[in-house]
C-alpha cells in the first residue's frame, strides 16, 4: 500500500499561532473559586446574607444551591427560587450529609466571579465545573447540574428524571 506523505506543520510556527489565537479569544468569562466559608456557613444552617437564593433538583434533595447578588438578574430557567432559612438548610444538610460523603459526591462552596473579579454570587454543589454566561439581554445564565448527578450522588437508578 503506498504511503501518503502529507506536509507536516512546522511546530515553531504552529505553536505561537495557536497561543495567539487562544489569547485573542480571551480568558474565561467567569470563575468559580472554592471558598470553605460557604461550606461552613451553609453546613451550619446559616444562610449567607446579601443573596437571592435558588436551588436545582428535587426540593428535598437539591443538586445545587445558588445565591445571586440582588443587583444581578438571573435567567432562571430551571432554577427554583427559595426563601432560604435555618430550618430549610437544616433539612437539606441532613440529606446532603457532607461529612459522610465520598470525595466524588461531596458538595463544595464556590464564589462566582466575573472575569473582572466582581463577586456575582455563590454556588454549593457536587458539580465541579458549572457553566455560566451573560445573555444578550444582560441576564446571568448559569446551567443547572445535569439530572445524572442525582443518580451519581444517591446511587439511585430511578428518582429524579
């Protein structure tokens, strides 16, 4: 069988071009920075003040708790608003039971920051890499965790669709 000889890209030229292209596209628009103070507060049943709260997933077993600064408009989608208080957090934390979770399904708190470093809200979920973006109308859109996450953390084949 004849061997085809395709021209090989010249590495010293290709690498800088790829780096320039990546820099031109800019960095991430949002950063989700780990913050153990969020874990400490929520796991102690103390909602952090200054946020409008939402959750995703079943009401009795949230897959994510989201707190957004009041001046930020959230594209709600599947986010469900909740009046977060100590009693509600106590019920949720009893089910979440973070100290007894495996590392793969442990919830972690993160501060949501814009590319400029402005704090937009907080995130508490076992999902490590949430997706966020600004919509054309200026609303913040944060994707809810996938439904398969519920099966992973509960080891339940049924349940939440």
